[in-house]
């Protein structure tokens, strides 16, 4: 007997939900119910500076109004920071993470020499400023109280994955809404040496999401196409940490008239505004194209 599939919706409470979030939630919820699976709600609130309890409350209220229910208790990432730190410690012990003291402006300044060197998100590709610092220099900077992030040494990580997978390629599985699978070769090297633990302390999105998906038994991830390339990095971390890999469905984004994706920061078409304007849940579903 096949185990029940497990889907999840995992918003960050840094603003109000908008139509883009609605599409993601509705697609995952619909597929979970159609397949007789479970649908989980996870609040990804590791960004302690930007996340607000009021936005978390609004997320729960909006989903309830929309008719999206979930199974089991809501998981709040902020309550599990020690767990992500344990996994980061494992990577550090394996020699795969290193401290980086560089500021964003320093990285951008060096990267200006090669404007084409950007990661899949369009940010300047890290130029390796502090890769290979001596133990003494690292200790000196830490003793001076310099803030630092922990970056993944991509070259070492790929060698480790090569040893773990032997001749098997690093890949992930995507599925369409009819359930058909496609195997995709992952290209994590395009991310350079990404941040795995931020200077502020909590884990990056990339680390926390793969740890939680594994811990919660998530088998199917539905999310926007803006996170398609992040799957390359997530698959790499899953192999390095010995975690199972879900199947992925990346749906089309809802764009505004200028062709840009909706943003919580811009207050684009928030559910709260739509509700206050008298929009019904059925109308919102049609607007989200689900």
C-alpha cells in the first residue's frame, strides 16, 4: 500500500498574502485532496527582523476565509532554530561551510568587474573574498566581534556529492498537475558559494526548507517558478545531509501589468484588500486562475 502523499504551504509572515500566494496554496491544497493526501501549513519565520505575529495571524485568517484547511498543527520555523543549527554544524564539521565576513557592498564592489556574474536570483555571484581564510585570521575577526555568515564551499560540496552518488547524476523530479514525472539535472554550481547561515544567526531559507520538508515527511512541493532554480541547491543540500527528496511542481507566476511578479512589500492585490472590497472566495479563486 502506497503511503499518503504529503503537501505543504509555507508562507513567510513578512507581509499580507496576495494572489500569487493564493495560487500556490490552492494548487497544493487541491492536489493533496484529490490524491487523498495530507496538506500541511508551515510558517517560515526565520527572518526575525522582518516577520511579524500580526502577519502570521492574517495568514491563518485569510486561508480560513478562502476555505483552505490543513492537517495537524501549524509548524513555526522560529521555534526550531536549534534544529537548523545542528544541521549547519554537521556541514561545518564536514568542512563544507566557512565563515564570510564580507558585507554586501564589498561583494557588489568586487562583482562590478564582471556584471554577468550573477546567481539564478540575479544577485552578484560571490567572488570568494573570504574563502580560504586562515584559522588565525578567522579567530581574530571573530574575537573582534565581526559579524559573519556561513557559506557553502560549492567546489568541496560537489566533490562530496560526487563521492556519495558515484556515477549517478545530481537530479530532482518534477511533476505536472496530471502527475507525470520528469527528471531534471540539478546545476547547483550556478549559485556559487551560497549563504547557508545568515549573519543574523538563523538558518537561510535554503537550509531550513530542506530540513523541514524531510522532518515533516513532505513528498510533494508546489511552489512558484521563481523558486525553480533554488531546487538545484536544495537537492545538493539533501544529498549532503542524507535527507529524502520530495517531488516538485513549479507553477506559473501571476504577473502585474508591467510583467513583474507580485510582491508582499508592494501590497499587490492582498487578500485583505480584496476582502474589504467585497471580493468573494470564489472570485479570488478565479482571479488566481485555480
